[in-house]
């Protein structure tokens, strides 16, 4: 199947997918604990019978049961050497099922086979240990086998990490030309486990060139509509909805999905109303559910796919993995922070040579706090490996701030390497007509879904006239369109010359801005402070120039956001231009950032200004400690309570700065003037409590939680030898924690273990796929207070009940807390658990209640 054929299929009708594989195979005899893919291959009649029923019910696309067919998952079962055989064999069985249905019933409509991929269970850097490129290679192995087996397209499903989605998409595109669909699973808060929201996921994946994007699993159709609606805001592609048949319940000792086929069908129709173009069922959905869904759809008067008429989707936008920042050429003025550039910055150069990435994070946080919307990142300097440092900084910055990055380098290879690992939608700085730039970077922008700054410079250098500049812009613009990009992907640099040398410099920029906005519909940017080079009191010229450029239609500028006069002038100009929300923005800006009497150095800096991109910047220390802009972001000052400002150790833990946490404690130890108990009780523990609160309020997400927990853990490890029995953090209790037998997922469980340990519990982590008898034995030997059980899959949840039964029969006093993606409080009550935890931070609170003797499901 070609991508064009897939597009025509989606344009012609609402496409029908199949229903669940795992829950149906389990009902048809698949035992617990086996590798589902191996079992399906060894029981071909069972899997073919199920798939034939889906085809008869109306499915246009069948998922080959290759869900966990990657090297990591197969390694858990000792099946790595059979990866190609099993994947190819399951695609072949799916094709045989379609062929047999046609022979038996005379069905002639096309039915396509999708090779199925999902997460590996190992987190990718910087959150986890796996290198991004290794993950791409793992997916490539499976994709090659699926293509070789004859899959018509690829589905990447039940994804919780946008970065892992990106790795899978790149693997598909670098192996074959098959269409690729991607669906993620979202929690009740509307975000994935790793914090991505539907708009961001849709924006990033659409611009990377997937053929359809959507949502599956995690919930029934009634709770999926809002996610579908939000995804339609950022894509004109078909949107997929594949809900569960409700939230699982325990009935007579069995896991049951409550939605009957008719109710499920009615719910899926609401998803079509919300904008879904491709529909099917996930866990608990049977062929009867799909049949009723098709019947309900056929009764609809309007059966036109919504993506055909979807207008005004968000495309001109940049994003991190967790946050999308739209760019409106008629909207508010925006700032690209310029300070992460070592040119002319001796302190930054020294820190980079020493490998101090945390200092880059400090600058980034400062820029965000002072109002930067995006951050330019340039690592071009002597004495370091530019590519290596760029990759380290990109990984670090994605964890500490939620401002999208502008990747800046004179080396196209450095830019492409950074784009490859960046988990959002970045901005390239820049692409021009200089030798090799368009040829290398336009395809990279298309492949990784980036926007780019168009620098209107030719092979002959800077344009000599306005018309030459416009000609350069048109030439790059046309090349971009030919590469598959659009006008919304481009930001034109106005090329600011020095007014002292070129009297028409400002007017030339205004002319370029008007041309780009009004003739081409393109956003614009500039390094505005170049205008005043060589003049006294430069900041006044810069501010006036910026205000006039905003009136002309300038979209954004590369500038130092710590320069208050400039930033105040920006918000004032937006106010005078009657931009949406400009009144409150001006009031908030001037209230939070007062310009008062400054010292001589600051006054001199204000007078002289800073040329954009020349690396001189404002005073580092003062800008790093500027007041918060109030943005809810991991980089914002509002993550540190006012009473904790200046508490370095507290802040290092909250911001997940492990190296600085350890260095701070070691320096205290070396000084001989320290109180280990004080550092623990009054700094480390309050810090991790603050992190928990930020996580609960959705200011922090899983990556920040992991980082902070690691900083806390390493800090405690350094302190432990200096804590006496009386001083040490009191052992709040012993917890045995494990993923139950037959389940090989442990991301959430490991985080729970880390958080509980940081809060003073003695945690014994037994790992994954742990038999009940091993859990009971560990609880006895360690006189456990709590047993924590985790299961991700609906097919393994019932093993929790077995552990609870065995624990009671063995007389275990420990109280049992359960959790996992499909686990609910209702399920916990049904199986007799003492408590249910929704996430790692919640587990800390629940454990405390259990230790206090409280009863009931929390």
C-alpha cells in the first residue's frame, strides 16, 4: 500500500479498524504468562478465526498481532533470535485470514494488514538509559521484518512517550515507504505518562510526516472525545480513535469490560462527531462491538471524513515534548532568547569546557523567567566538540524548561543531529542560499518536522538591494515548498544592518517585513540590536526600532530578555497595537519587572545594548535571579516558594540537578561545618515534597519527577555515612514492590520504588514478572509493612488477586497497595487490596495512610 493509496482510502470514507487482540485471545484459550506473539503463531487457527470475524464485522484494516514483537520484549521470553520469523509469520497469518474470508463469503472490498509496534518498556534518554539511536535501531529491526512479511502499513500504538513515537516514525521512514499511523494513550488529565498533551503530539507527529495520528486504549469512548477534539486542532490528517470497551471491572473473579456492543457503538459515534476519521476498538472490544459500530455508522446521514473540511489547524507553532507555543503573524510579539551562545561569553565558554551543562540550564531558566518564548542554542566555539555539546545541551534543556528550542549552528550536520533527538518541534537557525544549506537542511526540516529561519543571503553574500533580498527570499521559499514544507514553516530574517553605516537600514527591514507578511504570509524575525551598533545609548535606539518593527508586522526578535527596557517596550508596543491580551501582559510585565535605580554596570549595559548573536549578553548573575514571569513551566521561578529563594540545595533537588546536589553536599562535608541531619530534614526532604506538589498540580511531569528523585537519591547516598542511627531519616516502613508474574513492564513501578525510598521507606524492589510465591517469601523474610503490586496489561491484572489470596493464606501482615495503567480503585476493592495508587507521588501519600493504620481505598 502506498501513502497515496492510504490517503485516498481515508478521503473516501470513515476507515474501520479491528478490535482487541489480547483480551479476545485470552478468552479463546491463550494462557497467562506466555509470549502473545509466539502463542498466536503456534495457534494459527485461533488468531485467524478472530481476524476473520473482524473482517466480516466490517474492518478495513487488521492489526497483525505483532504488538510486542521487538528485540527488548522478545528478550524477556528468550525469543530474540526468532524476531523476524515471528513478525513475518503473524503478518502472513493475517493475510491468510483475509484470503479465507474472501473465499468463504465473497467479500471483495480491500482489507489491509498493519504491522503493529509499541513501546519497548525501557525509557529513552534523557529520561532513561537507552540511547535514542538504539531505540530507532530496535524499531528498524521489527519494521524490516514486517515489511518483508508483506505488511501494507505500520501502526505505532499505545504509546506513552512522544519521543518514542518519534523514534518509531523515523525507523519506519528510514526502512520503507509504507504509510504509518501513530496512536498514543492519554490519562484522565489529558496527558500521556510523560506529559505530552494531544495538541503537541498531533503537531509534532503530523509535521514529521505520519499519515494518521490519534488515540487508543486507556479509556472508553465517553472519555476520549476531548482528546480527539484537541488533536484535530493541530492536524489536517485523519484522526484515529480506538477506545476500550469501557473501564475494566472485576465480575465473579474475571476482568470484564462493561460496555455492551450497542453502547460502545453509540460512544464511538460521538468520537466521529468530535472529529475521528478512523475508528475501531481496543481492550475488551470484540467482533460484535465492531459489527455494531459499523451498523451505527451506516445509519448516519453524514459520513464524510472530518479531516477533508478541517480548517485553520495549528501549524505555525513550535513545541517541546509537553508544550506547544503557537506563532501568530497578527498576534503578540515574541522573543527568541539569545544568551545560550558562547561567542564573547567567557564564563559560558569556561563552563562548557568544564562540561557544566547545568550552567546552560541556568541561562535557559533565566531567559524563560524573563519572558523568552523560544531559546536559541549555539555551541560553536573552540576547545569543545560542538556536536557532542549540542546534543548534551538539547537533552538537558528538554528536561529543565518548556520553551521550544531554536537550533543554531553553521554546521548543517550539527543541526540535523540536534533535530533528530529533539522531542518536540524545533526552529532551525538558519537556512540560506549559501553553498549546501538548502540542499542539506530543507530535507532535514521536512524529515524532523521543524520550522526554519530563512536567511536571505546568497552564495555571493549579503543582498545589495531590497529587490535582491526579496529575490533571495522567494528562491528559498520556492525550494522549501518543493521540499514539502509550507509558508507556515518559514520565519524570514529581516537582515538588520547598522543604521550608522546604512541610513536606510531600518526602512529596509520594515519593507522586508511587510513584503513577507502581506505578500507571502510568512512570519518574520530579526536580530534587532544590530541596528544600533557603534552608537551611544544603544538601548533607546533598539527599543524604538523594535516598536516600529512591531507596527510594521515583525513577528519575533532574537534578543536578550533580561534587558528590561527592551522587554517593557515590546509589551507597550503590543498594547498600542491592540494585540489580544496585550493590556494584561503589559501590566503584569511592568509589575513583575520594575526598572529602578541600577548600579553603574547595569546602567552602562542598558545604554550600550547588546548586539544580537554576538554573545555579550547581560550580567549573568543578576539575570539568573530575576523575578518570575509567572509562566507555569519547569523553568519558572514559581516552582520555588518565596520562602525557599536562596536555598541552593532545595533548588538543586527541585530542578533535578543531580551533579550540583552532590557537589553542594560534598563541599559542605569538606568544610567540616555541616549538620547531616539538618541537610536531610530541612532541605532534601522539603525539596522532594515540593516536587510532589508540583507533580500533583501538573506543573511537573514524569521527566521532572524522575530527575528530582534521582537528585534526592544521590544526595541522600552521599549523606548516609554521616548520619548516626539517631540522625538518619527514620525508616517509615519496609515495602516489597514488584510487577506481577507474566507482566514485563516496570517504568511506573520503578518510579514508585524510587519515590518511596526517597521518603524514608526501606524499599525492596523485586523487579518484573515476579511469581506470587517469591513476593510472599520476600514479605515474610523482611517482615514487610506494605506490598506494592504493579500490572500494566489487562491480561495480567488478575495475578494481583492471586498474590492477595496467597498473602492472606500465608498470614502476611503487610498491607497491599496496587497500581498500573488499567488498574482502578474499583478493581482494587473487588480483589481485596488495601489501597490503590494512581501514580508514584500518590503512592507516597497512600503508603503514609497505610502506615497510620487507615483503611479503605484512597
